[in-house]
C-alpha cells in the first residue's frame, strides 16, 4: 500500500504543478489531500477498533479493520479530494491571471466554489451514511470512513486550511523555477487559456465585434474581478453579464454594422 499511495500522490502532484504552474500549490494540494485521508482513517479506527461510539453505527464489539478497507478508502477519497481541489484552484488561478491580486484571487475563488463544494459534500456524505444501516461490518467501515472524509475535506480542509495556507504563502504560491517551467508541458485549466476575452467574460459570438466592456466592483475597494461585455452585430447587441454592473471601464465605441440580411 505505501508504494501505491506514493505513486498516486506523486502523479497528482505533477499534474497539479503542470496545470497551475506552481510548485507550492501542488505540494499543498498533495499534503492536504493526504491529511483528509488520514483523518478518515482515524475516525474508522476510533469507532471500530477503539469502540468510540460504536453503538451509533450498530456494532456490538470492537472489530479489526479489514486489510483492503484502507486501500479502497484511499482510492475514493483521494479522487474526491483532488476533484474539489482542482475546482477551487481553477477559480483562484483564473482571477489571479486576470488581476494579479493574491488576496482577491483566493477570496473570489472561495466565494465562487464554496457553496458548490459544501452542497456536493453534504449529498455524498448522506449517500455514504445510508450504508451504515447494512449488517456487513466492512460496509459499515467504508460508509463511516467515506462520509467522515467527505465532510472533513469539504469543511476543515477545502474551506479553511486551503484558503488559509494560500493566504499565508501569498503571491509565492504561484512560484515555479524557470528550468522546471521549461521542462513541464503547458496544460491550461478551464477558463485560464485567454479564450474568454477581456476581464474573463465570454468570447465574442461569431459575426459580432466587442463594443463595450463593463466591470463588477467587489466588496474590496478598487478591486474588479469580473466583467460584462457587449458585442454589436448585424441585427442586435449581444451581452453577457456574470454579475451586476457597477462601473463602466471602457466607453462604447462605434462599430461598423454589416448590412442586415
């Protein structure tokens, strides 16, 4: 098992580092994902081997942990944890690339993904917890371990430790040695490849030209994290508005209209 864990963690570390171009972000992701799994192992041991609250899951006596339970838990929990990590980091990296303000990037990324991560964790935890009613002790172990790991990962790790660690590290989060940057292939995360146009808004529809760019002001004075763009085409204006418009940044420019067909 240690070899399997090492290979999986190393592969995840390399993938995160390649995608987000950061050594510290990848290291932090690997360490905190292992932390989530370790916490889940602790809950399973405390309940089934030490008997702490075993009556709540319908176990009458202390039982040993089956040898294959930790491996199954690791495979499932690590995948779920890394999925939430990439989801959160994608939003943070998108804002960082647009404005290069680390504090705003972390705050906006957490605000954009926090509810989705929490709701998904509650749903998965409820599904896993339903299997506690099984009469098979192994099924109970997996159910308790997976439910606990999902809740710990979505609350303590993903919404507390990850933002705190990134804030503590500051802009150095995005540091990557030059020689490593040259060696690693360039793989862009969703929304960070520059295809979204100015300020992160959607790309221009076919046959339209960008005429107006407006921005939504965040609760932090002077910080802008998203924009609204308007394109003018043959027949009408096309607008995308990810948030309420508070401040116009670029005045509308005359755009030549093609003949209506």
